[in-house]
C-alpha cells in the first residue's frame, strides 16, 4: 500500500507530500492536477522508458526524468508494475471504461492461463508436443533415437539379406561344384577313354566289391541275427548264470558216502543173517537130533522096559522081537529068525539105534543060545568089538554080561540124552544172539537207507530246479551258457567293429542300412559268389597298371577334383554358421521393430496431444466467456441480469450478453450505464485474475463515473466496494464531482479525501 | 499312414493336473483319429526332474494306446541334473525314445523317420552319414530347434536363442514332412518338396502364447496332408491392456469376461495414470477375487502406471480429458495411439505442475 507520495518538479507539483489511506479520494475541479497526479503515480510505479508509447507521451508532457521527482512511501514492500499491465489492469480512466486492452500482452496470457489452465500455459506444451510429433526433424532426443533405431533396423535388414544371399550363393556354388565334377570328365576325350577302360575294370571290380559287400552285409545280418539269437539263448539260460556245480557235487559226495555206508551195513546185515541162518540150522539140527533121540527114547522107552523084562523072562522074547522089528529096521539091523545082522550102510551110528540093535542082537542070540555063558561072553565080545568098529572106537563098551551091558547102555543113553540137551541149549542161545545181531544190523542199515533217500530227494529237487536230468546235464548247460557269453562277447566285438566301420551305432539303423544295401544289391542282381582272391588281385593289378599308365592325365584331373572338393568344403564351412547368424539377426530386427512401433505410436500420440493442446489456444476466446461467469460469481447479487455473459474476444464489441429477454446482443448494444457497470466488473475481474491472486494490488481510478446518473453511480460504487472489501486492495480515485466524493466517503468509511 | 504330431507339452510338477489333462486330450485325439503313430517333437517335460517325477504318469497314459509313440528329447527334457540318463528312462513299452545324437534313422509304418534331438549346435550336419531315402519311401524328420528361415517376425520367444538350424538340413536329407518342436507359436512353410510344421505348444505354458493350442494330424500317402486339431482342454491365453481411470477404476466388459473358460490364462495390464495407486491395487484385488477361480490363471498388474495425486481436479487436465474423450477412434491401432496420448498428456501436465512447485 502506498502510504505517501512525495512529488517535485512534476507538472504543476513542486515539493508536495500527500498521505494516502486504504481508500483515497482526490477531489478537484478541472485543471486542478488530477491527471498530473495520476501520471505521477504511474511514473513512480512503472518507470516507463522512452521506448514505449506511454513513456514517450509522459516525457513529452512532463519533460525528462531528472527534472521530475516522484517518490512513493509504501507501508510494506514497495511494488512496481509493467507499464502496459498497470494501464490495462490496475488503472481505469474515463476513456478506459470503453475496454479495449491490447491483445497479446503478457498479462493477457497469464490471465488465460489462470482462467482456463490452472495457471499452466498450454502453448509451450503444444509446441513441445508438435516438435516431438515431427519425426522428420529429429532434433529432439526422442526422435534421434527413432532415427537411429530405423537406421539400425535397416542395417540389420541389409545384414540379414546379405547372409541369406550368401547362403543362396553357397548352395548354388555347391550345386555348381557337384555339376562341374560330372562335366570335367566329359572335357577330355582321352581321359574319358582311359577312364572308360578303368571304369570297365572298376565295374568288374565294383561287381566283385559288391559281392564282397553283399557278403559283408550278409555277414552283418548274420552277426546281428546271431547277436540277437545269442541274446535270446542267453535269456533262456539265465538259470545257469550262477555256478551251482559245487552244490550238486557236495550233494553227490554225501550220497556216495551214505551209499557206501549203506553197502557196508547191508553186508554186515547179510553176514549177520548168514550167521543167524547157520545158528538156526545148527539149532534146528540139534533140536532134530534131540527130538529124534527123544522120539527114539519115547517110542522105544516102553519096549526098552520090556527088554528089561525080557532079559529076565526069556519066554517073552519072541513077542518083543516082533515088536522091535520095525525099530530095528529103522536102526539099520534086520532080525531074521533067531539071528540078527547089521545092514552096514544103513546102520544108525547113533547110540540109540545101535543100542536097540545091540539089544536086538543080544536078544536074538540069547534066543538062539539059550543062556550059555561062554557063548554069551563071546557074543558080548563080538558086540563090543562090533560097536567099537562101528563107532570108530567112540563108544567103548566094557560090560561082559548082557545085564551089565544093558546097564552100561542105559547109562550111555542117559549120558547122550544130556549131551544133546546141552547142545540144544547152546545152539538156541547162539541163535538168539545171532537173531539180536541181525535186528541191530538191519536197524543200522534201514537208517542209512533213509538218509540216502533224503539226499537223493535233495538231488532230485536240485535237478528239478535246474531242469536237468543229472549233474552232467547241468554242467553241459553251464558250459553252454559260458560258451554263449563268450560268443556274445565275440559277437559284440564283431558288431562294434561293424558299427564303427558303418558309422552307425544303433542296431536297428544298422540292420536297416544292411537290408537296404542288400536290397540295392538284389536290384543290381549282384551274384552271391564271386571270383577267387587271386583273380580279384589280378584285376586290381590291371587297374593299377592302367591307372599308372594314365598318371599324368589323372594328375590333372585329380587337381581339378581337389579344387572342386575344396570349393565344396568352403561351401560347407560357410553354411555352418549362417543359421545362428540369421536367427540372431531376426531377433534383433524383431526387437528393433518393436521399439520402432512403440516410438511411432508415441509420435502419433504426441501429434494428437499437439492437436488437443492447440484446440486449447484456439478455444481461448470462447473460453474467455468464463470472464462473464467470473463477473456473475463476483458481482452476481449486484448485477444478476448478466449471468449469461459470454466474451467472444477481449474487445467491447465482442462481448455478448443475454439480455432480460434471453436474446444475445453485443455489449455495445446495452444501455450506457449497464454497459459501463458491466465493463467495470470485467476490468476488476481482469485485474484480479491476471496477476497473482495472493497479492494485494493498487487500483487507480480516474473519473470512472463521469457519465453515470446518480443511481448507476451508486451501483458502480457498490460493485467497487464489494471488490475492495473482498480483496483488500488499495483504492485511489480521482473525481471532480462533490456528489461522487460524498457517495464514496459514505460507502468507504475512513476514506482519505485529498482536495487538489 | 496317419500320425499325430504334437510338441512342447512341458509336463511339470507345478501344474501337474492341467498338463496331464492336455496329455489326456492328445491321447484321446490319437485314438479318435485312429492314428498309426503319435509323435512328440520335444519338450514333453519341463525339466529332467519332471521326467523323473512324471514319466510314470506319462507311461500310464500313453500305455492305453495301441499305436507306437515316438518321443524326441527337447532342450527342456535335457535340462537339469542327470539328464544324460534320459536314454535309460522307461517311457513304456510302445514308446521309442529317439535319444541318439546327432541323428537316428528308423522305420515305422512303412515310413522312414529321421530323428534329430535338441542340440546346441548343428554346424556339422553337412557331414552326417544319413543314408539316402529308399526309393518309393516317404521320409519324416522329427526335430527340436529353431528353423532360421522360418523364425522371422514370429513374435518374442526365448526359444529362438538355441538350436538354430537351416531348412537346408531337411531338404538335403530329403524329408517330405518335418515335425518340429521348440517354437511355441504355430507356423509352417514349404521349402521345395519339404513341408516344415510347428504345431505350437500343445498347452499354454507361459504368457503371450495366444491363439488356439493343438496338434497336427498328418496323413502320409501319395501326398502329405496336414490338418490342425485344436485341443479345447488346453485353454487359451488372453492379454488385455486396460486404461485405468484417474480414480482407479478398471473396466472389464462383462461380455469379454463371459468368454473366458476354466482352462484359460487371462492377463490384464493396467495402463495410464491414476491419482492414488492404492485404489488401483484395491480394484485389482477385487478383480482377482472375482475371476481367480473362474480361469486357470488370472494375472493383473500395473507395471507402467503413473501416479499423480490431485490431477483430476486440475482445470487443464479436465479440459484435456474432455477434448481427448471426443477423439476416441474405433480401430485398434488408433485406439492404442489414443490411449498413449492420454497417458503422455497427463504425464506432461503432471510434470508441468511439479516443475511449478519446484
């Protein structure tokens, strides 16, 4: 706020000091110096130079600056304005109420920005967008990147095309190289003839080679078949993978040991049985003997008693003889008549019979002799002698009479009976012993046989497990299995050699290859058998001779072939890296394309933004209609009829206003008072919105209400008062009219009035 | 001869149930088409560890087939500890594991199969002793890698880095049909009389694998005919870039969400500028809750979202958005530019405001 004005040598003022308040009214008649003071304030606030119209006018009117002096004292910070902005916005003179500010000034742009863009000027943004959208210039970094990327993409595409061309050329070279191989043979007729000869020989050799190849491939097929057959056989003999011979040998050994034992025990049992049989025979015999003896005794016992009696009673002899005749015959003697004779051969050597015979003989003799002692003695002598002879002197009779002889015989019979009894007992005892022995031996043998049977069962199971009939069968299988393994190893070696030779590691591929080759050979009708080695050697020798003969020509040809091979090698080498390079390039091109696409989308988006922000500028005058809204918002209750003002341009004639009837008309067509009041409103709004709204400015009005009737003046003062009250700006008003002074001082309490 | 050609199944322990359901679908289509052969052109498993864990499940499933099954190792099957033992893995009786490096030639169903398992470098292929094709026979190559001549403009994929090979490898060795694996996108191309096919991954393995998943039904007789059979049970991958409103709203059209299946993988990327990141996080969480159980995977994130508090109320931003809305185009490309303009415009205003505060 300006507190004081010190003015010297400015127009009519010299050494004058004027105090100011928030609202200051300068009152004076015409020529009192109101305009000079206005100019002095303008001069002090804006210091206009001679370069602009306002400065020139001021200097023309008041002379050069050194002679003029206006000093302002401010309450707070001093304030200065751009001359154009001050005159357009903060100074309102009678002539200015017509409202024709200069377009394009800075405050105008700031006003637009403040009104319509939140304080941002869209124009520089638009320019920036348009520059970015201009992909031809490439001056911006953004576009430079695009141009570089496009260039890079073209380079990549060229490089890719180069590789593709190289590949095509290499493949073409390869084809050419292969073709020239054939052509070169046709060039030299001489070589051709020579080669023809060699070819014929080679053809024959080729046939032989084919035969060899057939044999080889047959061999390969056989080897593959053999290998597969071996595998099948091995898989059939897997049972014999582990050696179980020791196991069966151990079983066999055990069987053998037990078998021997069984044999021994069987022999022992047999011996025991023999012994038992012998003992039994002896016992039986002894028993027979004893029974025989007993029979004789029992049969003859009664007769013997009778004999005894007879020996006493001779009269009964005959009868006894008859009774004894049968016994005597059994004993080996025949009693005939009164005599008796020995049947030598059938004489029973045993005592019983003999005794009976003796008795019979004695009886017969006694019958004949009739009891003569001498005769009897002789007879007894004869009997004794005869018995001795007959028994081999084993029985010796000593009696001399018949009675004693009889006694002696009885005695011997008893003795013999005892002997036989004892003998039988002994034999029976031995028999029992032998019988026990046989049982024992039999038991041992049975046990051994059972053991043997168990082992044989083990052996049977083992044989069943290994599906063989014998240990030897198993050994045969084992040998067969081991043989197969050996064959497999040999076969594998052979197959490996075949694989390495063929360069094919897969059996199925190998088989397919061999089959195919054989098929080809079949189609060529290659025979199964060919020449002998000697014949083939001779053929080779012929070829070598022929080859040596054409050495010079062939050397040339070989040189050509070598060159061609080199070319093919180069082609192959060149081709090797191309796919990877092509893929890498395609990848880079793809990436470049993506980047380019992104950037091109951005460029087009910037173009759209340029258009949109351009529309802001073109739209500015239309949007200035907001000024009308701002007036309505600011002063609506004071001038409510003008709510629908639209400002077409910042010229009075371009301000369109809805009148009370709703018709649109230019501001000029309004009544003077209404137009002036409205334009004052516009001016105040302009001043408010064009600058920094947070600052309190100075409003200088020079005769603003000159043409207004009292009612309209009051309306204008009300409008002004509302503005000053709302925004707290400093107000300086110049007027010639007492009524205006009165109206102002009544509206603004505490207003300072300076009379000029 | 009819053959099912599939690739890049990536059976893994992580998503066992889903991956095995795709395998079931492959087995089912093999049975349905009465195919004579099922060919897996690599990456049946995600890692060798998964081979060890899931080979039993694989065996069980392909064990129901009556035809032969050819399995070629891919880079993923050979990834991890113990992968050199892959030729000892029991894949089942009718499975032929084509593990032999650098190539293997077998014959099945009267057709020759030249198997080329994954290998980092194939530089020496010109020297391979591959026997010439037998007269009158057809030859199918099975390989896992990137055919250089086919890879251009196929979209980003990590796989292209390894196993680069030239189409010449297949023309040179007289293949009529080449059953490829490795590139997860579906594509094919003819080189002379050689037809090279990638059926694409049989399942959705990772983000950005969009389009239907499936297998090739290949009929080989006098000529080679190829038909693609979509596997519905594999689901699909869908990606949406959705601009977030300044107050954090994420607008998913109900009609779009109704089209999602339980096997699908949905990925949503929230774009643009927002006043409060917390609101976006909340909106994302709400959507996650709503859709998580309705699809196989539901990813939602806002990697490139800019934050500008209070911008919505700024007059310039208001005016900008008002005019911007009036410029909404209908074509997708124009829409992409339009969305980008919104993002860049708001960011420029935000930066302008920040510079004024500075």
